[in-house]
């Protein structure tokens, strides 16, 4: 069995390192400092696109500023850990964030056609995150993973925050936070990750980040 690998830039905030020199669990700084040529080549997002987070709205990093890509149409080149194959590219925009160290984040926003479609999409994303630890261990039985439900937030039409921890033998563990929220027919998924465990997760700050992300979705 090969060790699991995830590319960080664009989203895999959630896996483990591959060999001694590999980047951990969706958090490698080497992958995070320049938007891909593919993203830069995409058309500018249309006017009226729902608002996205900016660096200062992310959980503060103790040793680095946050940096961000432009808001880009479609999904990230590599979708965030836990929600792969869950969010549609149609109606989607995203922004990726990184620090000078091993912490990174991604926000995806999807404008659906109806409120009911948005409800279903948010529910599907939450279910994927709730099942993520079990799914990961099923794929990588030599590793361990666990999840935590950090509860609902009172933001617009609802939001929820979760945590997932992954660990693989001879690799650094990874800790990942996810926020899923909805305003009308628009859904956002915010993910954050770095090396470490649950005790290092900035849950209170990430809840504020998720609330801000959901509030910024509104466009009259």
C-alpha cells in the first residue's frame, strides 16, 4: 500500500506526507505561494459574484501573514480534502490562502439555481465531512483519523463547523477545519489545515471566519 498523498495548492488541506521530504496533510508551504497558470488563465469572475474572504478574516497565524490568490471562477485545481467530487464547478468561484509556513486555507462559493438546490448541496458537503475520517481510514487502514462536530453557527441560513484529524505512520499528523454555510441559493465551504492535532486547531477563530464567509455571500 502506498502512502496517501495530497497536493496542497488549491485545496488538499487534509492528508499526510509522502516520504521524508514530502509535504504534510494539505499544508506544504512550497506548494502554496503562486497561483497556477491555469487559475490565472481563467476568465475574470463576473460582476455580482458573492463576496469571498480576505486574508485578515482568517484565523491569525502566530508567525506569518496570510496571502491569497485572486477570486477565480470554477473549482480549485485540487479540491479540498474531504469534499472532493462534492461541489459542482458550474456556478462556483474560489480563493486559496497560504502562509509562509505549513498552514493554508481554501474557500469555495457555489451559486445554485434554487434555494432547494443550495440546501441539498450544503447537506451533501456536511455529510462528506462527517464521514471523512471513516472514509479516509477505509482507504488507508494503516493510518488513523477522527472527526469532531464543533456545532452550528447562527449565520444567515445556517452554518456548521467540523474538524478532522489524520495521522499516518512515519508522517506528520494533519489537523483540518471545515465550515459549511448557506445564504439563500448560495453555499460556501471554507477549509483550513496544518500539521498538528485537535489541541492546535483555532476553533473559535475559525468559527468567526466561517460566520464572516457566510455573511459575505449576500448580494441584493
